[in-house]
């Protein structure tokens, strides 16, 4: 088991996502999105290798893994370090993920 360490931008992404869902669907939906994101992180903490390297490879960011949020079009992006998960972003599937993760892409 490895602890998940969210970078400040990943923390803001989580709060921004909750705000978005609250504005567009109410508090109940925002809580469900927030809880779903936290549950996805919990899964990664227990089994860090669950994430997919595909987007990291497509974006030319070696070692970057992604893991989706059940029921929501969002994904966590992270690196697996020796003793923790370095969680860099929580992005929506409709965002320009390649440009966000690798501005040189």
C-alpha cells in the first residue's frame, strides 16, 4: 500500500470538479463525484498498478498512469514512486489532456 500525495493542482482539480457538478446538478451530485474520486484514489492506494500507461505514452510523458472515476468522465493522472503515488491532476475526459499534461505536445 502506498499513500497518495496530491499535488496542489490535483487538489484544486478535485474541488473544481465538485463545484462544477454542484452548479450543474446540485449538492448530491457534487458529493457523489467527490466521493467517487476519493474511492478511485483508495483503489490506487491499495493497488497502484491498476492505472493505464496509454495516455502517458500518447502524451510522451514516461511513467504517467491514469485511472478513471466510476460514473464520471474524469481520470486521475499519477506517477508511482517508491513509497507513494504522486498524483498530478484530475482531468475531465473532454479536456485537452495531451496539451494539459504536456504543453510541448
